[in-house]
């Protein structure tokens, strides 16, 4: 998932695209035949039409309340909103949805075991994806033990899915994310002596998903954006980024990763332009995304400082202070992180003067 690297919906969902059509969670075949509905949901997410995507997910919850499917997609959409726009109001519904998806998936597997059934690949696929989302959330909250436990559980379900159906090349999307990032972040997992460097294995698996995945080929491209930035392979980042921008011009996750590459390369004019596109997109949404706007404003300010464009730096500071005031007056909660970005901009100005 694109968010695991850092969203799949930041990406769409960790393994959501590879779960079409639905698996049968009961003795009926009623969970099949939703391919077109899911494609619409996924397209809505990529074009950041979240209300429309959530409406489809809600309809799945309503139709199949004992299935993890609808809850999984709800969690994936909420995760994207949180990661891309920093609207933390969605953290509570995310937790409800992801836990419901995990609980229902585990319940189905346990009921199957009582009947001597081993489950099917799609069940393990959904459960692995939901555990991956929750693991990422725990990681961000600094619960590293909980994150790794969910991550290991997620990968075990993904491996089981592959064992049940070796032809599911889409599985390498989730596995590739797991192996790369557990290796790349191994310093945070120092207490696990068996963590080894499997970054290249993870990259190869993601490339395999791009080339052969039926549903996760686009999501694997999203994942590779952040992987290539981590590896300082910026030409690859920008190449994939431009390709995805042509398909999904409103997706700010891609812009964010491209800006990262430009900043590390010292291409400050490009940083100014890309971060302005993120701000423009945020200004058009009703989401509470001032933290994201303030971050982009800081990156623009840093670019102006490197370009020695002090007038533009002053204008940037005036803009962000005014925008903060406007949003606070509109009852948007301004967090400490956003204010920290503003303080850094002010510090850049004071250093110049």
C-alpha cells in the first residue's frame, strides 16, 4: 500500500485492488460480481472523490454486514484522507472500520476451521490488508511492538494466500512493501535479531506486481515512488510520478513524493511549483488540512531561502499566517505540528534579516 511505505490508497489500499471479485464468505455466491462497483470506488479514491468512494463502501457494509469487505474499503479510504490531507478527524472512524474488518475476517476463518476448512486466498488477502493498515497506524503512533506484530500477522496471511493460489501475482505488492520497509526501517526494529536486509527482494517483488499484477500494478507504482525516494533513485521516482500524474492529476500523494525528490536534488524551482499545486488542491477541499498546507508552505519557504528570493519568502509567511487565522475562525483545529511549520518559516525570515 502506498501508505505502508511511510499509503495502499497514499495510496489506494494495501491489497484492496487485488481482491476483485469478492470471495464467498458464506454458502452463497452473493459476494461475487462487484468488479465494476469496486473499479468505480478505486477510481474515486485516485481522483480524490472521497464522498463517492465512501458511499460505495457503505453500501457494501449495508448489503453484507458480516463481511470484512465493506469495512476494509472504508478503512482504506479513511487512511488515505488522513495521510494525504492530514485530517485527523478521520482517525476514529478508521479505527472502527479496520478493527471491524479484522474481527470479521478472523471470525470467518475460525468458523471455517471448526468445519475443517482452510479458508480461501481472498479471505487471507483481505485480512492481511486490514492488519497491514492497522500495523501502519500503530507504527505512526510509535507502538513499534504492536505494529510489528500486526505486520507479521499480515504477511503470514499474504503468504497463505499465495500458497492457496500461487498464480496471484498481486500478492507481491503487499509482500514487497513489507520486506522493503522492514529492512529499510530495521534500526527501529533492533530488538528483532532476525530482521535482515531484504530491500532488493522487496523492490523486485513490487516490480513483479507492476508487470504481472492484475489489480495491483498501479498500487505497486505508488509504492515504488516512496521506495525509490528512500533509495535516492530520483530519476525513477520522477519518471513514475509523471506517469501517474497523467492518470490522476489531483492525487497529492504523487506530488508529495515528487517534491521530496526535488528537495533532495536541490531543484528549488520545481519544489516551489509542486508544493503550490498541493496547496491549490487543499484550498479546494472542505477537509481540515491546514497541517498539510503549512507543511507545503514551509517547503516553499525553504526553496525561496535557497533561491535567495527574500520577497517571495515574506509573501509566503504572510499567506500562511493569514490562512491559519481564517481556518481557526472557521473552527478548524490547528495542531502543534502545523504551528511548528509556521515557526520554522518565521525563523528563515529572521535569519535573513
